[in-house]
């Protein structure tokens, strides 16, 4: 499993098409939709239930052209309940749980500690759990601050 650190909407196009960056950037159809290939439904787990990016991505995947291609589940990463979630069977995890818009230069040491615990430590723990469960792809959306 590789951990990809990325930002921006381009990852949505790349991720949904499941191909290579040059194929997506060139606008090629790499999903197999027009070829009649019978593909399995891809299972995606979005961490950060209720997050702006997570809900936007889930809504984007619900568009008609993706009907029957993806099963999307979400998990709330607040508290310890997520640790009970079984990650087995997911093809991809889209990790968008985190604290955004923090000005590290203007926060207390306690706030910095919480920021790094959520945006760094939680991501590492989540990625390790995903790897142990056999998740094939882990996508980490982060801010430029991390």
C-alpha cells in the first residue's frame, strides 16, 4: 500500500477514473464504462464523516455516470469509536479527517499538540490499520501546514 499526500480537485478525477495521471489529464475514458467491461463495485471508506471535502466527494460520486460503480461509507474519527470499524473489504480509504485552517504561529502549545495529534498521529494510526486490513489505496488529503 502506498500513502499518497495530495491536494486539490485533480485527485478526484484521478481517483474516480482509477488510472494514470496522464490518462486522466488527457481526458481519456479509462473507467471501462464504454467498453462494456464488467467491473466490480469499488468500496470506498471516507474518514471524517460530515467533513466538507468528504461529503462533497461522496455527493460527486453519486452522480449518474458513476451509478453502480462505487459503494461509499463514512466513518467519524472523533473519539475512539472508529477503532471498532472493520476496514476489511475496502479498496480505498479517503482520509479527510483533520483540523483545517490552523495558524500554527498563533496558537497555544496545547492547540499545537492537538493539531499534530489529529493531523499527523491520527493519519498514521489510520493508515496502519488500513494496511493491516488489506486496503489497497490510502489517500490522505492534508493542508500545506502538515
